[in-house]
């Protein structure tokens, strides 16, 4: 069950039939009726699948002590982080480490049991950070739980591990917080290289002050201004981690980033009450009530953070990371729960996701509008976010598949904004959002619904869901890796197509990083190369801005330059001749700059 578009060409020197690159990309919402993702047969191991322009290269099923029947939330896989040739796979039961020395065939290297949910991970040097939210989390990582309303053996917050010896992680004291940690984000300050900061988002119940001093619960289901006391809600935790002494990490501020500047009300953003109806006609679930953030993404190059904060998407100035300042806040009645955020590579756009149904419900049915449980795309102009469009994985899924927008990362193709995104049992979708008003799907992968431990369809419950699907899909050093709730750890390989050339894909593969945390989003730069030039060339041809005699002349000079590479000035001369043929504007201008950068590098 595969649909694949044939490849176009490999390198500048081998270009033929370039006019074939000018293709009509199918707009959003125009998924063909014959889309092979629709009505895939159910299965667990084995499964049915459909894909376009991406291949599943490897699947590593969960194994003991991290395996359990689908639906057991104590053992589901969660988020991913990467360092060197290793992938760290979070779980509600701890974390696992995979060796990526052979990128297409990961090998399980280490398993570390440390229950507590939800296991959101980040890595920084020899440190691993892990979010713990559930009341069963224990200081000693024990699996016996921590019963009682107050238990001094309980751990809820951010665990810190020394992973200098990955085979033997050592837990440091960590930081306890009043609502635990659902997610956390690394925030760095170029003026403070001795420390990193963690922005902590807790979404669960507030602890008793008898268990953790300073915790104060308040009623969030009110639209009356809250201006008194020091409630745990309506704030985030900022944790300072001294890199020379990470065991001394501590909360250094708890900024109230939702406050109304005119009234001083802590609950100054959206305060939707229980029972309020979603446009679908059912009650909002989860509730868009902005009393914490679900997840935030930092963009150090511009000292910005985008916060997905239940009822609002917000933009923060983090030039002083201890005291972030809210720049803008947006809301949308179509959004049930602002869940996560991703910037584009230059920080001029941001995509927010809506986890309508909380990730455990079927929200990609034929009856679900494309703006529900979707992405919202915004352009950033100065300090403001301007709505551009929605994107939702376009293939209808069944009532038996939990499906909604979830975690994503950029694919580093120069000159384009491309995102690979997980949709739980909706699989993954790769989109080009270079034009935020018209995002376009360019690749996908999907499996049929999980049919274990209950049959699908189930005669006793036609709407039953066996929980599964992709939690995260992230590009890392040339591959796409996915964390599948029930089926384990996936490795994917993007393929060339009319919508993604070999030059573009090779240029993306040239980007190699030492660490990757999706929510600590570092700006990518590309070293000058023939692949980068080829990527911009392909884009100029695809858009129609490079054509006719100019195309042929530029192609001829680039082909000669690549053949002469290594012969010094001869290649540079050909590159400069190619650049002279191009204007300084649009796609031609970007190609010209890439050519000149390469000429200077070869100089």
C-alpha cells in the first residue's frame, strides 16, 4: 500500500528536463478520494500502511520493562531528544537510549526505569532533563508509587540526570514544583554561558503545601479577576541550572505571563468555563482555560518563546530569561487546547497545534472540520502574530484512531519552510509552509488502527480506540525519527519527488548538529556547497522565476563549475558567470547569493 512520486534528478551536473520541476502542488483540504490512507485495515503487529515520498526504514518495538498492551498509560512512549549518535526516547515509565551509529538501524543501548509520566526529555551536554507530573513519581525512581495526599517520598517536577556514562545514568537532586512538570523547555542566554534555564509547564493538580512549601491552589473556573494571594496557577516556573553545579538547580522566578496589564488580574487571558460548547457542538475538551502553558518553544536567535498555553498562543520576549515579558497573545474559538509551537528557521513564522480531545480521541473523522484539532499558522510582524491559515492532515481517519495535531520539527531545506509532524494514529505529514497562507502536504506515512487488546471493529463498542500512533516526528541529521506510543521507535527516510529534489534533500542532510531538542529551536545555517546552490536552483525553476535562456545559461555554468570543482579559479569563474545572469530579487536573488557564497568559499 504505497504511493510514491518518482524522483527528478540528482545533482546540478546531471540536470535534465528541468521544466518538469514546475508542478502544481495540491492545496490543503483537497485530499483525493482514493487517498490510500483512508480505511487502512486494522493491525498491531503486523500493521497495514500507506506512504508517499517517505519510507519507513526501521521499527524497534517496545520491549520489557517498557512494553505493555496498547492503552496502558504507564508505559506509552512520549517525546524524543538527541545527542551525538544517540536518541533518547521518553516514556511514562522512564527513558530508553538508542544507538544511531547506523542511522537506518537503531539499536537499543540503555533502558532506565523511572516512572512518573509523562517523560518529556531534553539533553544538554552531559545532562538529561525529564518531566515528571504524576503523583506516583518517587524521588528514588521506584515503581511502587507514592500513595496518600501527602507523601514526602514523592517527586513531581524536573529530574536531572548525569549521562556522561549513558550505560549508568546518575540522578541528581532535580527540582520539585507545585504542579509537577508536564513539559519543559531549555532557554539559553548568549550573555550567560555558565547557566541554562528551564521553563517548566505543569498542567496537573496543585500539591499540598504540606508536601511542598509555597504551593497554593485556586479556583481556575472563574471569570472574575484574580488579584490576591500567590496562587500556583497563572504562572510558569523558571529554573536556573548552573552548568558547573547542576545539582544546585532551583526555581529562580515564577513569572505571571498571563496577567492583564490594566487590571493586574493574574487570569488576564482566556477563562473558558466548563460546559462551554466547541463549534462541533460538544463541550470543549480539554478546556481552553489559560492558567498554565502546555508547552513552550524557545528561539534563542531572536530571544523569543512561543507558548502554547491552553486557551491562548503567546509570544514572549526572553532577553532577560528570568523575567520573560509577554509581547502578544492570540486566541481562536476553533482551538480547544493550544498544545505546542514551532518557529520557522528565521523566526518570522510560528505554527501552533490544537490537541482537541487530549490526544486520546478520534478527531480526524469525516465530520470534523479541517480547522478543528489542526495547526494554526501565524506570521510574526514585529511583536505581533498575524493569523495566516490552518493546516490539518488531509486524509480522513476512522472513529477507532486517536488523531489530532501533535509534535513536529523543521526539515532543514535551505530556502523553504518544511515541517514533519506527528498526528498520533493519523501518522505523519510533511508540509511546506513557505507560504503560510497556503501550506502544502509533500509527504506522508500512516498505519491502520491498532486492534489490540480489543478487536477493531468491536461489536460491543464500535467507537473503541486502542491507544497508539506517533507522538513526535523529528528530523535529526538526515533521518526522521518517530516515537510511537504503542509500536516503539520508528526511523523514516524522506524521498525525492517533484516537490522535494535530490539537491534539496542532500542540502538538508549536510546539516549535522551535536544535539537536538525540538522545543529549544536553534537557527540553522548552511555551509556553502553545490547541494545548497542546487537547492536554490531547483526552487527558482519550480517557481517559474528561472526559465528560458537564462535557465539554460545558468545551468550550463553551474554544471561546468561542479565538474571543475577542486581546480581552483576555474570553478569560481564559472560560478561568477552564473551569478551575472541572475537578478537580485526573489528566487533568482536567493540563488545568486548562494552561488556567490560558494564562489567565495572556493576562492
